[in-house]
C-alpha cells in the first residue's frame, strides 16, 4: 500500500504531526502539502494508520475518552490503533467505534482527535 495524505472530508485539511521530535506527537489539521512526509499515512495489514515520517501509528488512546486527542505512537496490535475507512471516507476506530475528526463544542457525536 502506498502512503497518502489523510484528508478531512469536511475541511479538506490533512492530518499532520505537531512536534516531530516528541515521542507522544499529537495530530493536528494543516493545509495539505504533498511534499510533507509528516502528512503521509498508509494502512498496514492490521488496519493501523502508519505515518511515513515517523513510521509510528495513529493512536486513539487506551481509555476511550471521547474528547482525547489522537497521537502518533509506536505501532502495536491494540485495537485502539486500528482504523477502518468507511464508505463516507471517514476513519472509524475499531476499539471505541469513534471517528477520526474534529470535535466541535456542544457536539456529542462520536468524534475524536485534533486541534
């Protein structure tokens, strides 16, 4: 599988890494840049989203807290690192049945991630 930008179907922005040197790197939305390796992701054989720059996986956290931010972490076989791409072009976490996206104030939808 090839690396591709992880683009928000709502905003058109891409998932990027906040601090490339931080071992617990938060994910945020940025203007898409095709040359940015930190914005390139691919699904591995387990369904994990692996970042091209860090070779680490998109992590939903282990507690399932709805408003926690997603982050980049060493890949493992935990369900909270597994994402399924839906027909609506959304990414659904297999552990918590929460979607990757922007959580808006007052919205109780099952969305987790970014800044």
